C-alpha cells in the first residue's frame, strides 16, 4: 500500500509538470485553457495527497471549476470581437472594389 | 504546429530564451536549497492554534485561522473579490444572450436537476466549514457553479434579476463582515476580536453572508459585465420614481 501511494505521488508530480509544460508551450489558446482545467484538477488531487482538503476543495471549485469557464467565456468574446473586426475589414474592401464602377 | 528547422535555427540564435531558462533554473535551485535547509521538526504555529482553538468558535483549525485569528486577511480577500466585480461592471455591459434556439432540452433539464443540488451542496459546505474541510469560499464557489450553469443554459429569468437585488447581494458579504468587525470594536475589543461566547454564531453569520456574495460575484464575473437594465440613475434616462440607490 505504501509503495502504491508513493508510486501514485510520483505519477502526480510528473503529470503536473508535464501538464504545466504543455499548457505553457501550446500555441492554441483553447487547448491551453483545457490543459489549465486539467492542471487544476490534478493540483486538487495533489492537495488531497498533501493532507490539505480545504485547499483541495477551493482549488477544484475555483481553480478548475470557475477559472476555466471564465477563460472560455473570455476567449469566446475575444473571438467575437475579432470576427467583427474582420467583417469590418471585408466591408471596407468591398467598398473599395465598388468605387471605380 | 511543429516548428520547422528554420524556426529552430532562429530560436537558437536568439539569446533571450536561454537567459530566461538560466534564470528559472537558478531560481529553482535556490528555492530548493532554501527548502532543504529548513528545519524539518518544527510545527509552525500548529501548537498555538490548537491551544486557542476552544476560544475561536470553530473546531476546524483552518476555519479558526481564516476567520478568527487572521480574520483581517479574509476580510481583505472578500474586498478584493468585490473590487474585481466593480471593475468588470464599470468596464462593459453584459453581452446579449439571445441564443435561445441553441439550448437543447437535455441541457435545460439537467441544469434543472443539478442547480438545486449544487445550492444544497454549497450550503452544506458552508455549514461543515466550522468543523471539517469547507467554508465560505468553497461553498460560494459551488453556488457560483450553479449560477454559471443556469446562465449557460439560459434559464428564464436568470438574466433578468433586477440590478438592485444583484447589487445588494454583491455587497452583503463584505457589509456583514465589516459590520461584525466594527461591532466588535464598539463592544470594547479590537477590530474583529469576537466575544468568546458569541464567536461561533458570528462566524456562521459571516460565512453565510460571504458565501452568498462570493457565489454571486463569481457568477457575475462569468457573465462579464453589468446587467442590461441597470439602475435608472446610472443609465441616464429620466426616472420619476427613483428612490434611494444603493451605491
């Protein structure tokens, strides 16, 4: 049982480091947000293993559960703004095209 | 996206990443050295907390520290959350929802089952905070999760909560906390030094108020802007029946 738990701890540590690295290195922001959520969940497990259930609860609820959706909604809003800008550019282009006629 | 050989070459010639990684490795080594050199047989303030636990009004040492011994820090934390939502509300208006045809009946019915359950779990977390793991922040976060679910599923009436009630709810936690703090001062103690025989009920009062406000604040942060139908005095439209405003 003891070896099992230490094995689990080692897996936790390396998963955390790997997730953190992937999250910082990835180019796709959406993927980074999903990685951030999974990082929060693994972090909550780590807090449980460190015998800090209070922090684990807060991490799971706030770190993974709420910050993730917050990022996602910010991302959606950013995309919407980008799309609007692009549409404006497109309209300007079309205006330019129609002018010579 | 895999970097091509050209990209790699460019990266190698750029000294900045190398410098940053050397700094990070150096910091990590330094931190590791400090952590290893710490004495391992100390208990920190554990004994002191355990000795004064019966005066704190809570049987969970974490809650005792958070709300009694270091109550000032928690008060400021609640104020920080409040300032965050004030900042967001002063920046933008909430984006229009209006995607009602997209929400599936499955989503709506799942949310209908989940939301009351989550409210119950949140309340339970606040209640058990006095003797086990839990407390205002955890309970508030679960409440906020219920709120976020309802906003995402576009439950009817959820976006039409009057701004006045929203504002009152956001202020409730900090206001209760401050009121108790000042009341303690008037009763003759220092700021936030609860009278011993009333400590447990005062802690529960603060935790309940703060959990409600934290839940509302986090959900409002998710919505990301002040409500559409804000107070008439703030939207600069003539309002004949405008009573007192809360802000």
